[in-house]
C-alpha cells in the first residue's frame, strides 16, 4: 500500500511526499495586490509538504473577488511571487499558483475595476465581505462570446508570469463556484451560444482555458481543481446525469493533453469521481471538502483505498508549518484559528509554532 510519506511524480517533478497543501485564501496581499515578504515566509515555512498550491490568485484585475487577494498579472505581483518561489525552493519544496478568476463572486469595492463578469447576468446568492461590511453580490455582466478568448488570454498571461517568477506551475481553479465553475454549472450559465445550453457546451470554457495554458507553458506544469456537485455559492449541479456528462466531457477533453494532475474537492468514493479518475489517467489529488477537517487517518485511507495518488490538506497545514513531520511521528497538532483565516498580519499566519520550537 502507498504511504502518504512516499515520493510521487507529477509532471516533471518528483515530490518528496503525497501531502499537498490545499489552496487557502488568506487576504494578506499588499498594495497593488502584491504578495508581501511575509507571504514568502509563510509558504517557506510549509515547504515540507510534497507540493504547495498557493491561495487563489487573480489572473487579471477583473478576476479579483475578495479584498487583498494577490494577483499575478502585473510585474510587481510577479516579483512578489518570485520571492515566494525562492523561499519554497530554498527549503526543498515545490509550489504552483492557483489561478482563480472569481467571476460573479466579487464586488466593485474590492478591486481596482468596477467590472464584475460571469457567463450570465445572474447574481450569486448571499453577500460578500467588503471593507464597508457585507454587501449583496452584484448582478454581473454576461461576457460576450467575442470576449471569452480574451479571458482565456488572461489565464495564459498569468501562467506565463508564474513560470517567469520561478513557480513550478499553475492550477486552474474550476471549483467552488468561481468563474470556470460558473460556466460548468447550469444555475449560473444560461448562455445560448457555444458556451452554454448543453453539458458539453458548459465544459467548453474550462477545456479552452486548460488547453491554452498547457500550450503556453507546457502541460507538465498545469493542474486543474474541480468540485462537481459542490453546490456552493449558487453554482448548483443538481441533475446527476447532466453533471456527469459535463465533467466527463471536461475530463475527456483535457486527458489527451497529459497535464500534471486533476485535483478534486468531492467525495472520493463517489462513482463519478472514480470514473473521472479512470478517464483522466494521470495523477489525481483528493480533498473531501470542508465538512470535516482532513486528518492523517482520512488522508491515508484515501491512498489505502486507491482513490487518489495524493491528498490535498487545508486547515491542518495552515496551522502546522511542519505538518508532514508531525503526521510522520504522530505528534500533537496546533489547532487552526478561524478568526485569523482571512486578512490581518503575522498572527494566525506565520506564528503557528513548529514542533522543534
Ligand atoms: C481559509 C480557507 C481558504 C480557502 N481558500 C481556497 C482557495 O483559495 N481556493 C480553493 O480552491 N479552495 C480554498 N479553500 C478550500 C481548501 O482548499 C480545502 O478544500 C478545504 O479547507 C477542506 O480541506 P481541509 O479539511 O483539509 O481544510 C479554502 C479553505 C479555507 C479553510
């Protein structure tokens, strides 16, 4: 049986172990949405996992959803990421940046442009945090058919910036109700052009983004994260047959590219996820979602049952810079403090102690 602590190859990388730091938004970017020195310290501390996936990072100004999330489209942002990549590499780790275009999950007050775009002009339910407090999600502007290639181009530009910065690759965020997922889900996509109306059409945007990014930086540097039927942020996928068809189309569309990995936030034991893994044919990263915090036992069980090749771990890595060592030795864990997840400074960010401290 495969152990969490065994090396694994993805793309052209050999990872030291199968624990992946899950993408975690921390809202601590500086002016111009530039990652700060403290971000390099934070990620460097966590370099002992096999692979770090960065916090969701906007590929363009329009793509920003939340306050103080980093971008990777400007020169200043790219240089901020270079410091992060260097800090992780100096400690023997690997890191890819998660490219997250938030689409309709956003607010004009949270970003340098008032434009909020989505597949269709349908507001997400509920509110979003702004500097002035929670506000209703705005009704987004539906992207014109002729604009879609430009948005794909934003992902390509961001991916090139990531490689320039010395990062090991990118993860396309197609999960959790953000732009790519908004295309996949029928509740947020009522388009009547080639990007909506049928399961296959709803998968088109995701396939185009992955294909274009893989062509630009090499497939071995590209991963994708999906969350079928996560039913979050109003991106609802409640018809199992249609959802299955959409995601099978997506995975069949990208499998021939031989990208580095497919990551999912979903029940790893579900029939659809097992089928998608078989169709994909390459390395798969599992995370069973927010419901329960990932534990060493639940992570190892996923490998024991051969449901995935690696396991993405969120809150335990956030709170334990040396999680892999702690898990290896069965040592006690720091508890994550949800009050310092989103925004602030060093507290709850770089001050979680390592075991030897
Ligand atoms: C503070 C916080 C921020 C998150 N930010 C992101 C994100 O930027 N991108 C993403 O795909 N998932 C994000 N997630 C989801 C995590 O990657 C992960 O799937 C989730 O925390 C469940 O795993 P865990 O039980 O190991 O924490 C976030 C979760 C938390 C708790």
